[in-house]
């Protein structure tokens, strides 16, 4: 099995750190050549009592999100969400992509959230952190069940994913679209199938994602494309071709996010880059520093998503020019919030409602 990470960086919240020693092995092989290839993905049941997360970051364009899963088997080497696994006592490396937490109560909790008298309907995003259509969704169908709740309640939603599995739910998305309740975004990082398999080992291929864009768009679902992230020195040269392909597939708009390497994501990405693209390592790191004020990461609001400096401006201008050329500068129609119909006042737990 392919993994985006071949390391497990120490969890900064844990006092005990374990470091593997392979000198006793006959061939002295590293972990990535031995145990990792046999490691299996585990699915861990989660007993969360809430499912909708409120976000107050000024540079994120949505306030509420739902993540039916924690951790992601897609295994993207650059994923900024990796750091969240440390709050569970796990690592941002291999643990993130092989120990997937499943929120089996997600549909019930979502219904309970929408039943609150205090809820004033506005769009809710699937997913703000880990991918709601990662492979485990085929088995548990939690995203689909939550979309069924949204349709029943006429709750506006947006879906962001790197997986063509989103097309499985075309029937629900179409009904939501007919009511003006849904946007869909496919995240496409590169058109290079080999690079995608190395960098995002268990996502859908670029061709499959473009096919999903076409299927959704032709069905009448407002669909956009996210180039997320752009990796300076590695994928930024693909901006023109990727936007052209997205437009031909039927996307109505496009946007991007600059590569982010917060905290323990940095060693995971660096290990991947040196292992898989050693000849390009120095160039990529130099370009990343050029868009991050000499550092590999900048968490400043307003800059963390797009970077800063001359090169970041060049990427921004290039993206804008080719968006205009591909007619991808259009805005998706606004979600309708006036159709919301709260679920009944049934109990969602053993307690009576307070709000």
C-alpha cells in the first residue's frame, strides 16, 4: 500500500517519544521499506457529541463545517489537517492516514444541530478539514446520509473533495441544486498522473476528478475547481493547463491555496520531497521560502493561504489571467437560505432540548 508519509513525527503533546532503531535488522532497512508497506488502515469509532464546527478565522470564506471523519486515507503528503491528529494522541505522519476516526453518529448529530431554535440557516461546508469522500465513505456513507438530512431540511451546503466518489451522490446533489442549496468543488492539484500518485497516493486520478467535474456540471450542479495547494517550483507551472482542463470539463469558477506547512506537516512533506523528488528538493524549498518571507511556513491570517512577496504576486496574477482566459472568474449562484425547514423537535439524546 502506498503512503504519503513514511514517518511518524513525535506528537508535541506527548511526553513519551519513541524512535525506531533499525540497526539490528539484517539489511538495515528503514521503516519505509519494511513495516510501512504492510501497515493497514484502521477505522476507529468516534463518540463525538457534536458534528458542526464553527470557524471564526477571517481568511476562511465559510463559518460552519462538517467533518464526518478525522484523519484521511488519501495520504496527501502536504495536508495541513495532519496536525489535528495530535489532539487524539496520534502522529501527524502515518497515523493520520492509517488511523481514521469515524463519526458514526454524524447524521443524527447533524439533524439535532439543525433542530436547534437558535440556528439561523447559512451554508455549511463538507469538509473544512479532512475529505468527506475519502475511501471509507464507500462503506459508511456518512456524507451521503448527512446530505439526505440537508435535503430534508432544505439546509444549504457546499462540498469540497479530491475524490470522484462525489459523483455517486449525484441524485442528492441534483435535488439540492434544483433548490439552489448546493455548490461542489473538486480539488485538483496537478494533471500529472504520476506526480498525483506520488503526492496524493490514494486520491482519485486527475482524469477521474475532471470527469466528476463534467458529470456534476452537466447535471446542473454549480461546480468549481480548487488548485489546492499550489506547490511552488513543482506545480505552479501547471496553472494554465489545469485551468484550461477545468474549464473544458464544465467548471464555472476556480481558486487556489498556496502550500502550507504548519508544525508537523513540514517534516512529513520534507521527507516525502527528498524521497520522491530529490532532484527538485532544493528548487521547491527555495520557491516556498520566496512566498513565505524566507520561511517554510507563515501562519499569519491573510497571508497563510496565498503567501506574500514577488513570487506569490506572480502566481496570483498568473492564476487570475488564466482564470479570465478560461472564463473561470464567474461566481456560483448564492445559496438559498430562505427554504430552510427545521426538523421536528424530537429528542436527539436522552436530554430535553435547551436551545
